[in-house]
């Protein structure tokens, strides 16, 4: 009876230890899964940031191209305006010369 009681006591000690080991193994597996999820999230975040930076660069390049085209159009319009001003001045001079000639005649 004493041996039987002792065996039950040992079994009583072994079972909680086995349960503790199973619990520890489960916790370790959950921790590993959590670490893997965090690593995957970090990879996704890095890829998203990289894509965002590339999109920003493309947008800036596009905007720079549009700005250059607008500046070129403005320069062309200014040149056209200067030419028109010169033509108007020449026409005014010719009209004045014609008026002077008509008055003299």
C-alpha cells in the first residue's frame, strides 16, 4: 500500500510537469508564430514604403515635365507677344509717316 501510495504521488508530480512542458511548448510555438507575423508585416511595410517612394518619384518627374512644358509655352507666348508689339510699333510708325506725307501734300 505504501509503494502504491508512493507511485501515485510520483505520478501526481509527473503529470503537472508534463502539463507544464506542453504549455511551455505551446507558448513557444505561439511566440514563434507571432514573430513570423511581425517579420511578415515588416516586409510588407517596407515594400509598401518602397512602392510609395517610387510613385512619388514618378509623380515628381511627371510634374517636372509638365512644368518644363508650361515654361516653354510661356517663353513662346512671350516671344510672340514681343513680335506682335514690334509689328504694332512699326505699323504705327508707318501710319504716322503716311499722315505726315498726306498733310504735306
